[in-house]
C-alpha cells in the first residue's frame, strides 16, 4: 500500500504501538514514556505562558523508531485508539466521583450525616449509571473497607 502511494495509519492502544515500534517505551521511566516526542518528566510539566496549557506549545511529532516492525509507517501515522482513550478517561472520572462520595463521610462526620450522605451519593451514582445501561445495567462499585477496588 505504501509503495502505491497510499498513506497507512495504525490505530491502536499504546502497548500495541510500543510493541510494533520496537518495544523500548516504558511508562514508568523518566524519559521513554512518550510514543511521539522525546519527552522527560521535566518537559512534561512545561505549559504555555499565555493559556497555561500544553496545547499552546504546538508540539510536533519528533520521534522515530528505527526498530519498528513497520518501517514504512512513520510515527505520525500511529494514532491513539479513541475507544481506549475514552475508556481510560471514563475510568478516571468514575474513580474521582467515587472518591468524592467516600470523602463525604469524613467531611460531614462532625454533623453526624457523613455515612448517610456517602451512601446516598454512591446509590445515586449507581442508579444513574445503571439507568444508562452501563454494563447492561449491572454496573457496580467494589469497596473493601471504604477503599475503591478496580472498577
């Protein structure tokens, strides 16, 4: 396809892209965690001076992977899978919402309403999620001694 002039894009999660591109990325490292740029923990926190956002930096893809199993496919043609991105974002948002519900018990303990408010908030979250068909209406939140288990 490449030889005939077509542009091929690879849509995948980061783990699959890493394997195809040579398997040298490490999400826990200080500098080899970004598929597209040579980024370090220090540059990861750099933001624009006007907006305070990273998008203001207008970063371009500047990393190539010579060990790639598909050398004709440039790094800029590897695109993140939207389904995986939305799944990770959703997991984070659900976790944050559950944690805010759990904090109600501590925050309102002095009023004597903490446990009831926590339980009501969690029940409301579950009812809303199940009403929308999350996991076919069988969404649940696993807690172990008020600690959220993987959801």
